[in-house]
């Protein structure tokens, strides 16, 4: 790999142990210049511990961490060329906005005139010029987020780390800042690693998403790939592919049978092989005349719940004792509880995974 293509961040087989507990289990990851990668997963999956090792706030038990081609595995945090926005923001309440943004620069011994230039540039970037003399408790939560980001960017670091910075905000503000931060970081071509448990945030902001569980990266792909083609059952369930059905490849090897009927396979498979069929709730339609589908079946309505943007419908396949969830957009006819309905699934809506014992992989 030449210098121009060298990743800004590279983790090689990184392990973190706390006593006998393995929090991060042989994680390898390379982040290119200007790339935005999210570490996505539930609490306890190892994403925050991974970020803290990158930042130098935790020491790796095994493996190596490189930033800008330099091995920083054993280096303290202040000797790594990073900027970080913490979940708690960690703004100093007794300091003004400008003093908070310039704090790290002062700690590095930067001359006062340069600090002023860097602080002004950072505040201009986050649209807070004019707030220099305000204190954190006198500005809004969204503005405090921008101050924390400005502080992280003021030193113009090689790598920016974001540790769930939106988790304490209300949903509307989170959505606004997600878009704003994504545009801003793209504008400055920042190389970013973002930790979150919120898949909508990860999908909206990232070039690639690393889905983590039990200290391992289960899948590392584009948001579209992770959302539509999860690598295994764990990823599928995490990203909301809640409808999963067992299926078996038929003797011809070109079709599979499950509770929804006979499905045409996208490519021939081994006869008798067990599969899991996944379909997202929004991709199941209630229609009396299914067309252009790979499956159609009858079900009974169990419940109907208003969810804001969608109506959540729970269905039962009585013959197979299986439950299905679907999401209907507003304006469509909502079936009554107990009503028998005909459902269909479009050709590109199914995702097939091979089963191996209790797990599954593509």
C-alpha cells in the first residue's frame, strides 16, 4: 500500500480483556482518509471499548493500533493525533465557549495568536461565531454539541472520534444534528469513527457500518448492504429484519419451501439444505391480487398499532404457528382484528441465509 492509500486508522487483531472477560475479541479495521465509519451495536457489544482503545483511554491487551501509519498502541492519548466528542460532552462550565474550544490547543502549548485563529475557524465551521463569550449553561443542547465538535476539530486532528454524542438529546434534535454533522464533516473531509446504538444515525452518516456483538465485528459494509443483506441472523435481527422463517431447499435445488409457500431461489443451492428467509416488515403487502411476487399467503390479523409514520400490524399464520409483523403506510386500508387477509412479498424483498447449527451466515 502506497502512502496516498494508507489508511488513517488501522486496527489489527485488537483484543481487550477485563480479567477473564473478553470485551473486544480480535477486531481488525481500516479507515480510509475522509471516511466515516460507525461502530454499531447494542450495549455491551464492545464498540465503546474499541473507541476508547483507539483514543488511548484504554490499553489494548493484544494487537496493534496505527494512526497515520504510526504504531500508537502503547502511546498515551495526548500523543495521538485525535479529536474526540464524548457522550457527556465534557464542556467546562466555568469556561466560555471560546475557552472551551481552545482548551486542547492551550494544553499543547500553541501560541495565543494561533489559538485565536483556530478557535475562530472552528466556531465559524459550526456556525457559532458571536457565541465566544457565552457559557455552556446559557446555550441550548444543540449548541453545546456544536461547541464540543468545534473543540474536537480545532486542532485539525488526523482522526475524529464520536462517542454517542447525540444520545442525551430529544429525537427531533438528534435527527437535525445527524444531518448537520454529516454535512459538516464531509465538508472538512474529516476521517471519523462514530459509536452509536442507533442504526438510523449510523445509516444516515456513514460510508460503512461495522455491526458489533460480543466484542466482534459481525459485518462491515455500506449502510445499504447491512440493511438489505445482513450477513447473519444476529445482524438481521438487530437491523429490524424481524420476520425470519425456516426453509428447506427442494430436490431441484432451485426452490425452497417454507411457511409462506414455495420460493424461487436466486441461484441453485444444495437440495435438502436448511435456510433462513428474512423479510423486513415494510416489504410485506396486504393485497387481494398479488402480482410480481415471490410469495403470497393467507394470515389472520392479531393486532393493529399506530406507530406515527406507520401502522404496525401483527399477523398469524395459524397453520404453521408463526407470527409476522408488517408496517403499513397511512392512507391504506387497515384490516380489522380477526380478519383473514391475503399477503404478498415482492421479488427483491427476501434475503436468504444458510443455517449452520444455531447460527446462520450468508
